[in-house]
C-alpha cells in the first residue's frame, strides 16, 4: 500500500478539510469555504467564461443539481472581459451573479493547448490571444494576480503540462519548470494575501476574503517523476494538491496507474484534486484510488452535441431509434428533464436546431454527474462503496435497450 507523505507538509493556512469516512482508499469529507461547506468527493461544473454553458445559475442551484462549487477559467476571463472590467463590477462572484464557491484554474492548460502558437520560457509563456491575436504573456505572478482579483475561494499554481507521450527527459524538464513556477506562485500568493489582510482595520481582519492555493503534480506517465513532483510540491506547501497532465493523450490504463500510485501518497489532511477528468466511470475509479475533487467539460460539451450520459451508457439522441421513444433520457434518473420530457421530444428539438435541446441535455448530464457523486458519498459513508462501484459498472455494461 502506498504511504502518504503528509509528514513533509509544513504548517500552512489551509481550507478546513475533514475526512469523515473511508472505505479502502475511497474517502468522503467536508471542505469549508467562506461561501459554504462542500461535501467531497465533488464534481465541479466548468464555467469557462463565467458561465456553465447551456444552463442558468438558478438551475445549478436547484435541488436536482445543487452544485456547491463551479470552475472559472483564468485564461478566458483574463482575455475577455478582462480583469479591469471584473474588478470594476465587484469581483467575479458579483459580476456573474454566483454566490456559491468557485475554483479558478491557472490558465496553464489553455496556454499549453495552443500548441505551436505559444512560446514557453523560464519567465512564463508568450502567446497570441485567440480573441484578437494580440501578443500576451502569462507568468506565475500574473496568473496569481489575476486569480486574486477574480476572488475565487480556491486558486491554482501555474504549471506546465507535458503531453501524455512525453519522454522521460521531456517530462522531467516540464516537471522542473512546474516546480520553479510553483515556488513563484506561492510567493506571489502569500504576498498578495498578506497585503490584502494588512490593508484592513484590525476589527475587519476576520472578514478578509481569504483564498487558498493548490499546487499541481506533473510528470506525465512516469511514476518516478510523479512521486518526485509530489514530494517537492508538498515541501513548498499548499492548501490542496492536484494531479495535472492526465487525459492529454495517454491510454486510460496509464491514467489509472498514475492515479493509483500517486493519490494515496498525497497528504491525507489536504483535498486531492484530479484535473480535467472525466467520464462518470473515470470519476468512480479515481474515487476508489483516493481522489476528492473533479472537473470536466464532458457533461456540457456532450450535451451540446446531442449526447446524454445515462446509467446504461451514453445515449445519442440523433439516432433514429429514439424517434418515437416515450421513455425519459434515463429511466433511473430523477432530474427535472427526465421527469418531464421524452427521448423523442429531445431528439425532435435537436434535429430541428432548437437551442432547448442543448439546454435539456446539459441539465440532465450535469444532474447525472452530480447525483453520481452524491451516491458515491452516501456509499462511502455507509460502507457500501465497493458494492456501489461494482453495480454501477455492471449497469453501464448492460448498454442501452
């Protein structure tokens, strides 16, 4: 069994995270933020440009979704509408009208995905804006300054992502740069937080909008590099730890091997976050390996493309077989879409080009992901996670009828 290296963790300010139940490596807990308690394992819907595509915040807050935390994208918000506008409008929460918790990514993955359109140096990354072609520069300091201005409860250190097939030499170079950027991210974050606290009267210090900072473990598919990256990232000291650089081209068994090796080694008293992954079965397999937090664009992206996630697998509403199918998208689902609409109707909307099709599919998909995490949490608390995992997998394998 892999051992935690939490003994290396220096004293740092941290979110109030408590593990309340375990079954094997799977665990459920609570993460206290200034905007409420988040139960883990948790799925975080992705709000790229300050909105979760295809749904309103009222729906995210409704009982059948009840999302307690969403993701904001530093890269996109920095380029448009820009930090000046967001600050003038009172910060990101007020600007977009979301009062619950938020996590902002560092922008590193979006810049990495630009491929040949960016140039990485020790200082940071130079790239052309996808909005207007302007030359831009993102460094650890700038990323943290932007995230501090956005004001999300959780910010991420800037990292450099190596592709899944990276050689040992390429992965080490990327990992070393990520570690140097992590130190700069930590230093900038601490300086800005201290300045923010110092600007207030003593009586107001308890109301400082305290943010927390997560570090990111890199190393591609090389387990020795992943272990070294984790140990050295923990030595820097962060409030939570993320596994980055997965689901970027490597085979799924490779991804699961990395998670299985690294997640149990992560500090037990800190949240563990798997970035950008994945399908519902991916989430359950990662929970079984010790992960607490997830985000992914699949529920919204697939919904816009006519696909529903169900307890029996993925359903493509474009298929002619559903033209007169009066059943809901998922007969086991209790979301408001499945309670009201049939596969036939959603298919009609999609083929007619009605935007409501994407809205309904997105709502259902988000409900499916969030409800799956609720069921995972309950299964762990009741000591039934192994049974739940087995039955969930068996149900998916049956396929759609």
